[in-house]
């Protein structure tokens, strides 16, 4: 099956850039109730994924230098990312998508020039797999 069928397009995805501040990133994640969101570069390329844990560990390891009150003074590009959420290309197959979804809440999707075009949520992948599990048990 073509993964484009599951794609949530870029226009509907909450994302940040490396020039976003910590405060902007935290507020966007809180507003949408997300634990992770994609980071998009200036050229529209997929840069990575930032998680709540990345932000919390950065604040914790700053020795009190970073607080929520001054989080607007720090940029996302200064935050080390602890996970490397890999994207898939739009022409990838379902097997590639399922392998990545085991460890990621969503799988970023890029075109052949690494331009971010959207995500596939893990819940959609599970629903797809569920059809086959229940089909076999009948």
C-alpha cells in the first residue's frame, strides 16, 4: 500500500524551526498536547524531531540558567536531541514505515530532495495492521 494514503500533509502538521525559542516550542507542544514535534529547516527540509524530554533535559542540565521565565532567550538549535527520528521517503513501503513507527509516535515523510511533506501517525499504522490481525483470527 502507498504510504501517501496515510499522510497528514505539512499544512496540517504542527512543527517548529531551529530558530524557534524554547518557550515557543514548549507552548506549541502544550497547546496541541504533543510530546514531540518535527523540526523543519529554512529550505523546508526535515531536520529532526524535538521531544518534551529533550527540552526538560536541556533545562535540567543548564544548572538553573534556563527557566520557563527566560526560555524565550534560548533557541531550539542549542538543544541537544537525544533521539534520531528517521524519516521515510514518500515512495517507501509499509514495512519501512512499520519498522520506524515501533520507536516513534509519528514518522516524518520527505520527498526525494529531503523536503518535509508531512507525517504518518503511529495510530494510523496500528489501525492498518489491526485489519490483518483481526482478518486472520476470523
